[in-house]
């Protein structure tokens, strides 16, 4: 649990040490607790993904998924995180169709276990939107992001930082759609939410600034673009 907490805080080096210790301890147990081992492997997979160690990530997540499917069955909710991890991994490798397959399966399981209106579906929808955007499927990306935005605004309110995360991705989509003025407006809205928040992940703000900078450049507002960048 401490390792997963470190992972959630972005402290990947510390998380890796703790999770590797847990993995070793679990593998030495007889009988092996497959469910707990798979969860640990899944978390390790996300650590490797964040570090760009894609080979380690792939082996670890595939092992986790195999254990979960054999132990819990293919429709268990614990597969959701692992499937999303494999989706993110394949997105990082530009395997967009495979990434979409994993994320779609995760979304289907989430809807099955949580219902179609649960806010936890939003993260998977964002990943689906990102994969669709990267592959040029702009309509699919818009639909996924619109749904993610609606779920988060309904459950968290319009000024929550997690809502700004969706706006940031929507700004990237607007740029791809050739709408820099809309992208700049969306970026300003996301920045306003982050500026009002007590805590804002630096990389999240950087993503929004990147959208605003590129939108300003396309609108020939070069001084503003340089300042933002």
C-alpha cells in the first residue's frame, strides 16, 4: 500500500523499491497469493511505464493480466487497471489499434461493474480520447472527451482540477481540428481552474500551457506564444 501511495504521488523511484520488495515477498509465499501479486505487478507496470522502460512494463503487465484472468476470470473488476496499463503502454509504442482494444475492454468492464454514469469511467475515456486523437479519429476523440467532461463536471463540479485535465485534452483536440481560437479559449479556462486550485500537478499545467502556446502561434500572436512557452 505504501508503494502504491508513492506511485500516486509520482515518487517512482521509491515506489519501485517498495513494490519490488513486495513482489519478492509474495513470490516466496506458499501458496502464492495470486490476487495480491497481480496487483503489485500492475502497479510496478505503471512505474516502468512512467520511467520509459517499456519492455519491463509489457512483461510485468502481461504477467499480471494472465494471473488475474486465471485466478479471477476475464470479467473481474480488478482487470480494469491492468487493461488500462496495457492500453497506455501500447499508446506509448504508437500501437493505436491495440491500445484502443485494451482501453475499450477496460471501459466495458467499468460500465459493467460501476454503471455508465460513474466518474471513475472518465480516466479511461480520456485515454480513449487520446488514442483516437493520435490516430486521427477526431470524432471518436471528441465523443470520448465530451463524455469524460460530463461525468467529471457532474460528480466534481466545473472548477475541479480533474475537470481541467479534460479541458486540456479537449484543447489539444481543438488544435488538431484546426480551431486555434477555440483551443486558446479552452486553455485559458483550464489555466483558470488550475490557478484557483490549492494544488496543481506541474506537468498538468505544462500541458495546458503547451496548448495555449501553440494556439497563440497559430493565431500569429508570437510574443504571447514565446512568453507562454
